[in-house]
C-alpha cells in the first residue's frame, strides 16, 4: 500500500489525528503529510470531514426514508439527468442507481413522517420522468457507515498476560 | 504442619514443581485491582474481537449440537486446511503430519515431553516466552539460556558457543515475544547450519507468523533438510484473536508427530470441537482481512516506536505486537520501572526480566491497543521517563 493511500485509510477511520501523528504512523514528516492531504483536498479526493453522530441519544429525532423510484427514460432524459435533479434537494441524503425492479434508491431525511411524505409527494412523484415510488420509513438503525450503533462487546482482557 | 505418613504434604510435591518459581507478574495484578484509569500495554493478546464470521460459525455449530469429541488428531478438514495453509510459509506437508492441539502451549509441552530424555539439554534464546523454561524443566530436560540482549539477534557464532553443552533441542520463536524481532532467511540458514552440525531438533514457535511486517514469514522447516528436524508450533490466538479458545497445532515428521499424539491422546484427548470449528472458519478469512489487521498494527508500531524512541532506546520490531525498550538509562530496575509507571501514571507494562534474566533493564509494551488510547499511554510513559531522568 502506498503511503498516500495509507493516509487516506487512516483519515477515513479517524479524521481527527494530527498530521504529526499520522506522520509517525506511516513514517513521514509532519510537513509531508500536510502536503499530501492538501493535494487530496485540492483534487477532490478528500471531499469533506464530517462527524458521525447518534442523534437519537440527544433526543433529536430525524426521520429517514428510503424511497424506491421507478423512472421512464427518454432520449432527452438519461439516468444522470434525473439523478442530478433529485440529488440537489437538500432533503435528499443519498441517491443511488440500483438494479432490480426500481431504478433509484433515494434516502430522504426530514423532521417528521409528514415532512418526508409530503416532500416525496410534492417533489419526487411530480417529476415527469417518475413513474412510481415506494416509500420505506426507517424505524431504527443498527449500523451506519460501517460503524455499529450499539455496544454489546467489551474488552475483557486481563491487564497482564505474558 | 499437617503430616501424612510422616512427611509434610508440601514435600510430597514433585521436586521439579517445587523448584519452579511463581510468575513475577502476579503482584502487578494486585496493583491494578480497583483502578479504572489504567491503560494496559501488558496484554499478550490482540485488542480486536474474533472476526464475526468465525464467532458466527461456532454459534451455528452449537445450535446444531456439535459437542462431541473429535478424533485425537483433530478434524480432518482442519488438518487438511492447515497443511494447505502452511504452504504460504514455504512448507508442504501432508495433513497426516498435522496435530490439532489445545493452544501452542499444549503443543510445546507435547513436543518437549515427546523428545526429552532426563537430562537432555534444551537451548533457549532469551528473552523468550515464559513457558519454554518451566515446561522443559518439567519434562526433565535441562534448559540452557542463550542471552541475546542488547540486539536480540541470533546467528551461527552466537549459537556455536553453546555446542559444548551437547544440546538436543533448540527452541526458537519468531516473530518474537517479547522483542518483536523476526529472522530473515539468512539468519534461519545460520540456525539450520548449527542444527545440522549438532544434530538437533528445532521447536519453532511461529504463533506470530501472520504478524510479520518486514518481508514475509518463512518457516525454518522450509529450508533444505529441516522439515524432518523441525516441530512447527502455531495456532489461531494471535492472528485471529482466538486466545481464549485455546486452539493451535503442531506440524512435524511422522515419528515426532505420532509420538506427540501418543501423549496428547491421554492428556488432552482432543482439542475442543467448538474451537476447531472456529479455526476451520478462520482459515477461510480473506488475505485482505489479514492485510488490514497487519496494516493497523504496523501504524501503531511506527507511532509507538517513534514516540517512545525519543526518550528510550528501542529496536523497531519486525513482527508480533510488542516493543521491548531498554530502560537502563532511567536507573530503575525493570520491576521498579513497571511498578512505578503503573502506580504513578496508570500504564501497565511487563518487566523484561519475566522473559529471562537478560531481559532485566527492559520492559515489554504491547501496542495491541486502539490509537486514541495508545496516544495517551505514550504521553504518560514519556512524561514518566522524563521525570525519572530529571531527578
């Protein structure tokens, strides 16, 4: 693995490590690491630094829904055109072209069931290319971005083992 | 004192057992009790959990009621899987040369008991894992230590000084616990030369083989003519975090493995079946998964050695998850260092003398710890060393 890719792997897991710490981990100087990260930021390889938050724990309930969307393609409207149009709504969390009965999987985030339902009815279903939609409300999440949202394992190792 | 038939019960204990000293680590356990702030670098096991696929396969086997004995040798599919797996370390053997054991510890005990006649000399390079000497001694062998400090290297010249003891067995362990040092092909060839010249059998403890960071692990049994002279010991504890499942294996020539199995069938019967099933699943783990684990340990090693290296002399380890810094500059003994570091800074390390006399002046630090905690541990050690040195 090249050191550059290794830096990306490290950051993907923990974006809060300092350039100096990362440098010590991969055997580069602080400045070299800063330069590499800057380059990746400029090139758009690193898109953003975010924090994964369990909002439920602070009583902030967001409603997520997964909307399956079936569309009709025309010479003028390709998948890309339709996807871009859907993706630009701030309520839309993710848009993915998928295989199977439906064409797109759209993840919508809202404050309430009503919020999400009306957004879909008003903004998605009314697009001329959209044939039909199927809405699944998310009731509980167990794993997000590869991170388990529950803790049922503990470190039971003894403090000293030869 | 209570007497039975005229002699105190304590005197009825086998003399060799009486002679073995209890582990020096014990008192440190008491110092940790009740303390919540302790970060332990004293642990000889991985910090990640057994991969879920492995655990899930064991749970499934329990649901199906697989709870019987297996053949003394262990499950045939597992033996075949291991024979196939060891090709990656340069060894091509039949499954008939593989015995499934209850951890490497049992494999080591079996090998020593199968090979030693009373008084036979066993050469043990030190610092080394704590079991080699006592188990040799209990098998009525005579352990002879080969100190390898300060570089932890062994080579033909070092070994040759010990041919005068008329040794029968040499125990090697690489990557090494506690030093993290591993042996390259040239070193292994020098060891093999010494082995041939002195007609020895090598017990090669390769439990950390998967955790090799420089080059690829090569079993000494892969060298020309060494296959018949080597007892390979390995297991699933370190690479797959299956420590508590006690599952390992031995690979040796027909004669030796059959002799070991003779003992195993009476003292152990077979390795636990659930653990064998888990091991079978472990062999299916993709190489990329092991690469990921290795990469993670390597980053921690680099970080740890770089930071600790600013205040203590430390050799960059090539494998396992241990660093073995020298603490002589602090003027403290290994035990004083470990005890004070634990009491004053809440960081647990193992005093080097636990791994042989020549380990005095060193401490073993296991960096099998997530980065965020490792950072704190390193800061505390550096603080401690600086404060001790400034006095």
